[in-house]
């Protein structure tokens, strides 16, 4: 009998090890990507909620000015710095990868009701994503 390994056995063993290592690397990359998405989604949700609270305070401060920023066809505002900027957002929330917009639509039947859709948007290697918060704001002081 011959002792030792044949060249075929060595190549086969290397191939099996390479396949196992490739699987581990792919799994690790997927885990990192999913973790990054989850973290960004949580941050975006927080930014959207922060904007929702800010909108409530704007409504409470002065309904006339607040409702003037809306119409029945919907008006989109860039609110990255929690200030009213009309038009398309030209940058991100300071120091982040997120943009934040709100679309305000006045109810066609009840002008004391405004629908607000807040989006916190980010782009990563997987594409563009968003966290969305929708709320109805009313002129509760006149109810």
C-alpha cells in the first residue's frame, strides 16, 4: 500500500475549504448589510417621528400660518432642519445620510383637516429607502 495523499485528494480538500469559506464570507456580508439597514431604518423612523412632533407644534403655534402651507393638491416641503423650505431637498439632515420631507394636503371637504405625510429618505448600496409617517392634523382649537 502507498501512504500519503494523492494530488486529487489535496485539490478536493482545498475546494471544500474554499466553498466553506466563501459561504461564511457571504453570510457575514449579508449580516452586516441587514444590520446596517436595520440601524438606518430605526434612525429614519426617529427622524420622521421628530418631524411629526414638530408639525404638531407648528399647528399648535398658529393654525392660520400652518394651514396656509397646504392646499388640496398637496404641497411638499423640505424640513431637514425642521424649518419650512419649499421645493426639492438639496441636501441631507446635517451630518447624516437622511433627507426629510413632508407633504401637506388640505381635506377638500373640511378645511380644518390636513393630511401630513412625512418621509425620511436615505440611499445606500442597496438603493433608496424611506421611513414614512402619516398623520391627520386638525384645527382642534376651533372644534
